[in-house]
C-alpha cells in the first residue's frame, strides 16, 4: 500500500483568516481537522453548483448557542433552498427575534435553585421563564390571525410566523420564500402553544401536506446537496426525501458529535446512507465529528471567504 501526500505541519501567524486556517488544517489532513477541510471543499462545490437544490438540516440546541445567526445569514445570501429544523430551534429563534435573550450560565450549578428562580438551563446557557411569557403572547396573537377552512401545511404556518417577526431564521426564510419544514413541530413549545390555541379555536394544521411540495422539489431537482447540522428528525427527513425519486443526494456534509457504532441515526455515517440510495454512489460526502458550535462557524466562514474571492 502506497503512502499519500506528506502531512504538513500547521504554521500559525497573527492575522491569518479562517479560510487560511482551514486550508492549513487541510494540508495537515489528519483526523477531523482534515475532514473539516474536505467538508469545506464539498460545501463550496455544492454552493457553486447552480443546478443543485441546497438543503440545510438543523438539529441540536444551535440557536441557544448563538448559531442561529449563521443559519439566517446563509438563507439571506441565497445559500439555502430548503430548511428542515427541529421545533426547539425555531422556538428559540422566535424568542431571540422578540428581543428576549439567552444568557451565559454554567453547567456547574444547582438546577434546583434555577428551578426556584424560574431559569431554564441548556447545558451552560440560561433562559429565564419571562421569555416564554412573551413567546406565548406572540404565538397566540399570530395563531388568532390564521385563516380557517382548508388545512395549513406546517411550512405555511411557519411562514406566517416568520412574516410576523423582525429578524431571525424564520423571518429571513419568509422574506426570501425559502420553505421551512419541521416534521416534529409538536415536539416543541410552538406545538404546545398551537395545542393551547386549538382548545378554543378551529384551525387545522396537517403535517402530511408538507410532503407534496417537498417531494415536488426533489423530483424537479437536477442535483441536490445537504448540509446536516446534527442528526435526528431533520437529517432523516432530508435524506429520505430523495427515496421517492430515481436520484439521491450528490453532495452531503454532516457535522455531528454522535458515534456511528451505536446504530442511531444521528451518528450514522453518510456511507451508510448510500446503502439506502439516499446518497448516490458517486456523491462527495464528508462527516466531521465534533461540537457543531465549533465546526459550523469554521466551515461556513471558510467557505464564505472562498465564495467572495
């Protein structure tokens, strides 16, 4: 077996850009630093492919960790054609857009004391209950203006919410008419608020109606690519969308901290997805293992630098 190119030692200097750092990591080429550099190359190719429909999957507590601005920026730049998210990320997106904030906290604290002080913890991020009071007021106001009659798609419901917000992921998606799918919307505070609203008002939201526009997009796509931040429902919802078509994804990048050997979807390799036909045999696909609050900013910053060059 022949050796590949030699490993180059990383040389750092003051003032080097993120793109230059990722390039240096690529020349070193080892472990997940090398994978991140390869992912940047795949992502750049995907974004430059005018015929590729670009999917973004968003799982994990990314918005509380400050990553929502990256997603909104990608949408505003036209680098997202389809967004699939957990309901939790969209809930926190609404909270931020309403002017409520998440705060730096600590994982080494008394959760019983936090409970007594009405502060919710997301690892080392704190969110006071007051934010959910404002959230509930807003959601009930938006829901009260929903049309009655024909059932709504979840993506239509989220577009209505986005148009009522001044900023954030949902607002950017609504402005650019990028569909946002959230197949597990009931598993979130948005879902709970809709249930509360439905106790006295009659508006029907049908989750299955989202499949038609999603599959129309997949059938019409000449090529498709996916950036998967985390796993869970968004990852599967995106990858399975191509199963009904004669094609699979041509580009795929996965940022995950989960292990593949436990058999769970979130840690499943992209090579495994080839066996299902979700990703083509010739697709360029890279998995980067690590904390997405580190890998996502590095990946996007490096690729945006390349796109601007």
